[in-house]
C-alpha cells in the first residue's frame, strides 16, 4: 500500500471513530477533546507499533518518528515492556 492510501485509510478510521464517539456521548459535556484523543491513542499506538516491529525498539522508534530515548520514556510512562 502506498503512503497516500495508508494515510487516507488512517484518516478514515479516525473520522469514523470520532463520529461514533460524538454520537455516543449524546450531549454529555466534554472539553479538551484533542488532549483526550491524544492521551487515549498514544499508548496503543506505541504498543501496536512495537508488536509490529517484533519488539525491536530501534525499528519502532524509526517507524513512529521518535528518538529511541523518547520511545523508552513513553514506554516507561505507560508501563509498556
């Protein structure tokens, strides 16, 4: 899959998830949605990327666009082994 198709697919997943989220909160007061989404997405993003890279942290950090030190810090923050 080329990078444009990959980005489009990811955007579609996020759009669908956000539509479902807003439908389900049905008037429940929320704020700071950006921080909420980033906070909930970062841990599984790191976990799944590390799995995809078969535990290779150097490769995972490259794929995520993070330094290896930043990846390790985030792994510690989220208790990811």
